[in-house]
């Protein structure tokens, strides 16, 4: 077989973010584009000669073709072996686990997370390091620097690789091992959770619905929930991964998981509902007529994780992203353990997990996980909830009520303004940034600003400094508004506004969140001039 060194030149706009590089599928399919980026990854990490890599993705459009290209490039660059999920399928947490279990040198994960898939939708690729977590900022910068100067990529002239046949094959001296994507992940879950107690829960008539949203967790959920735990056949819906996610949006929130929400808020709903996203690292938890916010879910799991065997010795600490509500902080304080507030991006949690400073981590964007892998993990969160329900014998609503009675309730919501013109979005943030020094002591919508700043983070493990991580406005009485521009979209900019109000009165913890936050919402809109600048009278998505 011939190894080709193909002349190329840098392609503009290849700046990878915290979740790797995300672009329109058509962009990745341009001649040389994917190859350019893959070679930049290989070069940026110092080469892959003699290395073992894990490769897999969420099954979206172009996933299998892209994996074939990556394998031929890995072989051309001297990799010793690639471990690939059957059919090219690997959830992000399963890939992280496989890197760790097999002691691989790293992995390439093909996904655009919760973004839609298809020829006219989105595609993505990221590199995870030998700890199973997203590349550090230092590595990401090296990859990006290489994209600016790359002049050639190496690829093997060979036919397609059969991704469906389990077993080992050879590609020009590189071993390709096609593995069942579920096996190692399911084995880890059995170590962490009391499968006997959860099985008994289902045997006693407990009913559940899991919406895989036509995405990667379908095979994992069916094997674990229905086959191993004994949930009724049909518990998992939309369980076959689809290249375009059933023409849906695989983002597990009340807006997009409409089929699940309709059932959970309908007549005779199941006892428990859950969903996961495109690549399996996010989750949504729903009880009968009872949506659990991701921030509350993190706090509940942190409080009751000790009920699962894998966490029986307690937690070393809790970490949350800055936009996530402070509900978990109150749990950490009560337990006398550390609480860490980090920028958004799972790589920041990775340092804390590797150092043993934190055990559970969570983001308000429906990502929760622990030190079992170095990624957030949707199905893991669902299983921990099931373990807690099995041990306590309580309902989701009872668990939430108990939690709020003990800790108070952090009313919380996120308002997304999507596909805002990038110039307008950037101007809005710059104008808000300029206001910060004079905001303390001013009033808006009847609320007094107690403090306003821009969040920065000094990593307690590696000492790195991360600035400009979100604008925060604190109000007297326990309220907060946070403003960030998101980097997860592929068109325009998404302005995310995070709204929070602490309520400690036991008589006031069952209000509708949007009503409880009405004053904060009005104040945030006024201070940032959202409607005036974007001409949007309301957000596109409220979660």
C-alpha cells in the first residue's frame, strides 16, 4: 500500500474550542478539510508514531466516511493501533472510558454534541488525551497553531475499512480492532451502581421512559436498562442512531425532547423519564409532571451519591461551571467538602478529577459526571438517579421537595438568543463590559446591584489563568444574572443569559421558575439592553 504525502495549505477558521472543532458538515466534506485538521491534530500532539488511539463517534452523517479517512491517516502517520467502536459508534463517555481502560495514548471523537446532524447540519471532531478527557488548552493551542502553517498531510492509499466486523485486522502494519461499543462501558456501570436494587425496582412495577433521541445512547440504554436491569421492552424510545437524528435536534431539554415531555406531563405518566443527547454526554431528568433542572440534579446527586456503591465513601469535592446555579455549593458546605467554580468546559473539571480534589462535576447545560471517566456522562446520571430512587423508595418529586426543604431552592433558568448577528452580539457584550465598574449600587427593575464583574479562573492544579469567562451581575437578596456568548453553534452567535434567585422560605419553594425569576429577567434585559440591541422581544429557547 502507498503512503501519500499530499500537499495542502492552511484553511482559515479552524480554531478548535473546548469541544473541538465544529462546522457545517459540508465544510468538513470539502476536499482536504478533514485531512488538514486531522494532520494538525497528529502534528500538534507531537505525532502518533507507535501510539494507540481510540476512534468513534455519534453516528451522525459523514461519521463512517470520516473514520475511514482518519484510520488511513493514522496508519500513514505510523500509529501502532486504533480501537474503533463497531459501526463507528462510540458515545463520548464510552470513548473516554475506553481510552482509560485500554491505556490508549488518546482518542479522536467525532461529534457535534447536541447539534443537529445531516448533510445540511453540523459535524465535529475533537481530540481527547491519555486521561480520557478533552485536550488541555496548551494542546489545543498547539493544534491550532499547526493549522495555520500546515503544508502537507499523510494518508494511505487503501480501500474502505469494514467498521461492522468485530475483531482485529491489519492496515499497512497498523492494527485495527473493532470492538463492541457497549461492553466496557456497561461493565463500569455495574461496578458503580447497585444493579440488584435497580432491577428489583423494575420488578416491582416501576415504569420508566428513556428517550435516546435517535442518537448514540440508544444501544447503551437498551443493553443496560432493558437487557441487564429488566426494564420493560420499549422503555427506550428513539433508540436506533440515525445520521440525521430522526430529523430532530438531539438536545435533551424540554424544548426538543417533546415526545418524552408530552408523555411525562400526560395522563398516567411513567414513574421516571430521562433523555440523552447526540453523543451521550448530556442528560435530562423528569418525574411525573416534574422537570428537574440540571443545576438541581447536580445538587441532588451530590447530596445522595453515597447511596450508590461506587460513592459509598463520600465525595472528595464538588465542581460546577460558573453559570451553573449555586445549589451544589450549599450541599458542599453542609458536607464540609470542597466546592470549585470553574469556567465552562469539561477540561477544567479534568484537572480537579485527576488531582483527587473533586468527585462529582456538573454544568447547567445538562452535563453531569464523576471521576469514573473524564467526560460528562448522560446515562451515568440516569443510573445514579435510578439507584437513589431504588434505595430511598421515594418519587422524583419527593426527592426534590426534601432537598429544597433542607437546602433552599435556587430558582434557575437559561434564556438563549440564538443565531444573533455576531457583530451585534459582540457589541452587546462589549457595552455591558464597559458598564461593569459603575454598576454596583445601581438599581434595575427594583433590584439593587451588589456586585458586577467578569469571571476569571485560576486553576488550583496547574496554575493556569482563564480570563473573560462570563459577565456576572449579583443582586441584593441572592439573585444573579450571567451573560455569555456560546461557541457551540455554527451560525452567528448565541447569547446565553443565566438567571438565578435563592429562596430559603419553605413556603415559597414551589413557584413556577419563570415567575419566581420575573424581576431578575427584567433587570438583566434592561442592564444588557438585550431587546434594544438584538430586536428580540423574547429568547428563542428557555430552559
